[in-house]
C-alpha cells in the first residue's frame, strides 16, 4: 500500500520535477538533498508497464542506483552490483523506506525503549546496547519481500522492483535476546515488536512497526545491529541501530530502532495483520477468496550475473557463466544451470554461512548454438528448490521462479 504512494501530503499528484524541488524545499536535509536530474536511464525489462528508470548517482553514500522513488527513498541496485564477490558494498545496497525517513539522528540522545510484557521496562543508550552482550557478526542477505515484483505476470501493485532489491552484508551487533534480558521477558510472551524513528507521511496512517515470534527473537543470530560491512550503519540503512533476522525477508529488519515491545497475544498492527501477507495456499490470479499468512522466511534463489538477457557468446568457443545464489532460510545445497530439457551442476564458491550469497560458476566447453531460455536453479538444505512457474500472489511477494535469459551464439 505505502509502496504505491505517489501523492504528496496535500494530495496533489507530484511530477518527478516537483518531487525533486519539494525534497529540497521541505528541508529533507543534507541526507537527501535534491538529487540532480538523472541523465542515465536503465531498462528493468518489466513486462507489465513502464520499464525505464533513472540511474541516480547523487544519493549520499551511494554509487549509481536505480531510482524507484525519491521520497521516501526506494533505490534499487543494478544487477552489475552483484557481479563480483558475495558482499554487496554499502554504496550498492538497495534502500527502502515505507514512510519518510528522519534525515538526522543524534546518537548521544538516542534511546531504545524496551517495554511491554517485561519485568522492568528500560530505556537504553547506544552504550547500554553495546554493553548488553557479546558482539556478534552475521553475514546475511537483506532482501525486500517484494524483490522482483515488477516481473510478475499478470502485473501486481506495489513498487515495481526488478531483482535488485537485495544485497548481502556483514552485520555487527548484539543479540536481541541479550537486549531483551536487560528488561526481563515475562511469562506468556508471544512476540517481539519493533518500531523505528520514522513516522507516516499522512495523518492517521499506520506507523511501520513489525513483530517476530518469540522463538525467532531468541535465536542466537538475531541481532540489534549497528555495523554494516565494518562501518556504522548509514542513515539510509537505519543508523544508529537496526534489527537483523537472517533468513527472513527484511521487512522485519526494522531500521532506526527506537522501541522494542514484548507482546503477549497476536500482533494486530497494520503491517503484520493486514499487509505483507501471502495466500495460505497457491492461487490463480482470478481467485479472490483465500486465507493469508504473513510473509516470513526467504526461499532459495539464483541469478546469472556474468551475462544479461540477449547477450552474445562466441560460437564454437567455451563460455563460463557466473552468478550468485542463496539458500534463503537454510544453507544453499546446490545450483544447476538449466536449459530446455538439460541441466549441468555448477561449482560453488566460498561459504560465508547459510544466510549469505554464494557465488557459482559453470563452463560450457563449446557453444554450439544459441543458449535459449537458460537459467540457474538453487536448492537449499531443507530440499526447497526454485520452481519452474511463478508462485503468483497479489503482492508479488517471495518471487523465486527460475530466472531465464537467452544468449546468442555468434
Ligand atoms: N524503520 C523502518 N525500518 C524498515 C522499513 C521502514 O520503512 N522503516 N522498511 C523495511 C523494509 S520493507 C525493507 S525491504 C528493509 C530495507 O532495508 P534497507 O533500506 O537497509 O535495504 O527495511 C525494513 N525496515
Ligand atoms: Mo521490503
């Protein structure tokens, strides 16, 4: 819902130019100061609507990013961000804010309130958080639940992302369970809910708050993080603190964390009870009557990063294809290059843990003809395998159909 907000507070429809002017005039601040009009356009190959997007180099701390929206910012990484290594540099990490983001945070004054069903509510400084427990590093993929949504057929509503609403970083922080221990969780706790400093643009709209079940909150790798690839979290990524839930879509990775609330019942807040939900069973686009469940864990996915659709390869010569893959909520087990009726296993690169990207490569000894409709198919340790057909749902969540391209032999 918030995804599609293209209207200003006054309800006037904004042109791109007005948006940019508005961004500077309304004191959005240094962090998002009037990005220059982008000259470069990129084609995301979206089947159901306008496919061109500006490439924008002017966001603070970012190299060229695909601008899906300026305010609140929605920036997508171009696929060339994933061509090397398995860590996504901070300046290529996608950005997503549902509502306006604060453009300055005073670290010394920042507090995290831990309350709800706890023995003694506390208000923690950044130093308190840092001292709450052992410092932990986790390499984990930050992926929007709507990543690749723009490729859905039939088209669905929401940000028309290509596949660049993802990235893999090394996150540093303390365990959420150690922070919770500062307040002491009461018997009967069911979920832990998070809020950040951002508030809705429109009056009466729900705040972006999200919760996770207690057993997930108590996991050893679920963090209150302040570090991203060895640097302080950039403002765009939630300075000074964010939640990290490895293996879960990053809608739960609340940024600019300011409140932790222990719940004893269900969470009936908008972004849990009404939004970020998928059909409880597979449906067809025509079906309207179905139960829904919250989107939670990520399924396996793989991408070719060495070649783009329509690329040219040398006939009669060997070709090496490369890319990245992820297991989702479990370790990656295997990646296969698949064509029409054939498949070849790929070699996997360094393993940075179950929640990280892993590189894959495969060499075709001699290209005889066009490589038509080739794709890579990942499988994870629980046996989940990428499907041949799109798992279509009305919000385009959790896309993990095998992505196919065609390479021309010349
Ligand atoms: N405070 C806050 N945290 C948030 C959001 C938000 O709007 N506000 N969006 C969530 C969603 S939907 C996504 S996909 C991730 C994006 O994280 P990133 O911008 O660091 O890539 O942040 C999550 N955390
Ligand atoms: Mo998201």
